C-alpha cells in the first residue's frame, strides 16, 4: 500500500488513519513490465561489459571459461546479476507507479 500522495491523518481529522488507499494497476502494465525489464536488463549488462572493456582494455570474464579463476568468475557474476536485479526492480516500480490508479477509501 502506497500512501505517499495522501496524508492519511489530515483525512481522518483525529490523528488516526481511518482510510485506506487502494491501488489498481492497469492490466496492460502486467504485459509491458516483463518485456521492459528484459530489455533494460540486456542494456544494463551490455553497458557494464562495455565499461569493463573500456576501463581494463580486456573482455569481461566468462564464468564458463576454465582459464578464469573461480573468485573472479563469481565476483563478475555477482556484479552483473546485482546490477540486473536492481534495474529490474526499478523498471517494475516505475511501470507500476505510472500505470497505477490510487483511490482513497474509508475503512
């Protein structure tokens, strides 16, 4: 429940929250969000790989390459997956906020 747009204390008048905020997300957003998340994840991964190449002059480590140390492969994988997860959460939050309709309802 997101009540950032409404001051619940002001609506009740006595300092208690006697109201609820209902959030309805447009069903189309449920179709758009996963597609957007996949696209943003691909873009983020490519940007991180290009940044690595630009800063080191080498290609990013491949986790499946036996010549890459296990520690380096794990650290690179953790970096990529963390960035992708953060981007995915951001996309879902933004799309849900854009496509949501909030209604104030008495409890």
